[in-house]
């Protein structure tokens, strides 16, 4: 073998003989290929699918908003201006509903002066309550506000320069009527009538009457809390993507917010890693909007039964949010009797005045926890554990902590079962 001037004789001496060199080359190629596959696998980490379930108004969309607040705060902030319109609509609908009796008085007075039957036929909508604001998840409703969203930075310090005229006029009109709305809400007779009818508007979805002045101010921009409290009924199923961290790896999470309709959720049951089921505890004295014969709490328990007994969901992580604890607490404190609606509750005290948060959970709500647990035990196709949290999902701080532990649990459980990686 001749050694040229450019070849280092030492490295030549250290090289393996030709056959071994071939083998090493092949082994390096295999290692390279394996590495490529491993990296591709890492990039191709399966998405985590999380389904939000529960009856209408249970708090699914509010939980989703909390998820956005924690995991994509920039997008949450960018949508602030869109929520202002929802808050304003919430105020108007609540007031309109409270003023409905006046509309009937108007009809009856006018009827005395003119032909009542004719008048009634000419009334376009004689339904007893104003329709709830709803959004079809197939429609990107926030796009309608995109100009506002683009100009949101202007709105923090003053009126938006490029705000569409009709939107500006609506805000100015609301601002001009603010004083009358405040007077109406604070009127002692209105308060007395509401009290005598045991009507607690403050527990209703989208309640902002306590903040009329603030939310009708010309410079109003919704706070995080306002957005969590704003009510917009979801129609259909909406899909939301998040990039979370599972250890060092980014992980795609898809959260499905399922509006009221139950049958539409079935196709999403397949390949779902986790379900957060929201059961509002405060609805013990309410009935379903769509069927006044059905108690809301009973309906919630029935839906839970259907979900835990589904064979498709036997491997899905179940997380139960016993929600609206804040309203339950306020309702009981106002004298509403739990035992009148939940007979098994018996004669246990209904008074919260002297109860600490801890006692509260140890007495009443814990009974509901047992009830849901017993159903899961009886109806699950196979023995399973599930996680329960007492929640008030309008409280962003506590919900952020709970969602953090839900995320860790789901990642841990699915890694354990090797479903995700
Ligand atoms: N006080 C209080 N209000 C809550 C709580 N959870 C939800 N809400 C309010 O209840 C209303 C209904 O909540 P949503 O999240 O819209 O309910 P949903 O389950 O998405 O309802 P659909 O879209 O009709 O299926 C909203 O105005 C929320 O702000 C809670 O824990 N406490
Ligand atoms: Mg919703």
C-alpha cells in the first residue's frame, strides 16, 4: 500500500480492516435510520382528545375559556373585544326578561283601547321569554368582530378609531341608557318583587346587572372574569387545538366543547383520552328549559349514568367537575331548601352562615360526590377509578390549578397505558 502525502499514516493505521469497515458503515446507516424513525415518532405524537360533556349551562364553554386562559393567553386576550358584545347582550336580555310583565300590561292596556285580539296576532313573537343568545360552533362568530379585534390595542385607552358605526352606536346608546338601567335594577319595588318570588337573578347565566355602570362605560373592555361570566349558548360541537408540554415534548391537545345536544357527541367517543363531565350542583331547584317536568340535577345524574356505562368509554379517563359550588352555597344561604328537591337529603341543616368552606364540603356536597361515585361503580362496564373536583369554573385561579392537575393526570395515565407515545 502506498501512502500519499495527504494521508495521515496514523489514522490509516487505526482504521479497521476493509470487511469491518463495511460492517461499521452498515451499522451506522441502521442507527441513522432508527434515529430518523424515533424523531418522526416524536414529531408525530398522537393528539390528546379531551371532551367536555354535561347538560346545557353546566359550564363546558366556561371550562374551555379557562383552558384557553391558561394555555393560549394571547388568543384569549385577542378575543376580548368580541366578548364585549356578548356581555352587552347578556345585560339587555336579562333586563328584557324582567320587563316582560310590563309588556303584558302594555298589551292589556292597549287591548282595552283597541282590538286586543288583532294586536296579539300582529305581535311577531309572543313566546314567554326572550330567546337565549346562541352560537353555532360551525360559524366563526368572532370573525364578525375581527375589525374590533385588530384594533383592540386602541380600545384599552380610549374609543376604537376604526370601530364599525353600528357597533359604536350600540355602545353609545347603552351608555346613554345606563342611568335608567341602574335605577331599574336598584328600585326597591323591583328588589321586593324578586325576593317575594324567590328569584335570584344573580345566579342566572350572564348576570351583569350589578356592574351596569362599568360595562356600559364607553371605554369598557371585558376583564377575564367578565369573559368567564358571559353566557353564549353553544350549538353543535366546537373543536379547539392547544399545544401543551408533556415532559420536554410538545403535545397537541384537541378539546371538544359539546353544546347541549347529546346525540351529536357519540362520534367523538372513539379515541378520546379524557372526558371532563360537568355536573352543576346548584341546579337542584331548577328544571330543564326543554322539558319543565325534568329536574336539572336528576337529568345531570342520568347523563352521567349514560356516559359511565358506555363500553366505548371504558378506557377513557373520567374527570368529574361538581360545578357551580359558589351558587349552591349562595342559594342555600338564601334559604332555599335542598331537602325539598333532594328528599334523600333528610333533615340535615340547610344553614351555611356559620359553616366554613371545609364543613360545607364535608356535609352536603360530599353526599353528591358519593351519589356520582356510586353510579360510576354500579354502571361502569369494568371497575374504574375517576377523579372528582368541586369547582366554580368562573373562578379562574382555582380552575387553573385544577386544570393543571387534570393535564398531569391525563398525560401520566396515558403514558402509563402507552396510548400517546
Ligand atoms: N357562578 C357561576 N357561574 C358559572 C359557573 N360555571 C358556569 N357558570 C356560568 O353559567 C353560564 C353557562 O355556562 P356555559 O359554560 O356557557 O355552559 P355550557 O355547558 O357551555 O352550556 P351550553 O353551551 O348550552 O351547552 C355562563 O354564564 C357561565 O359564566 C360556576 O361555577 N359558577
Ligand atoms: Mg357552551
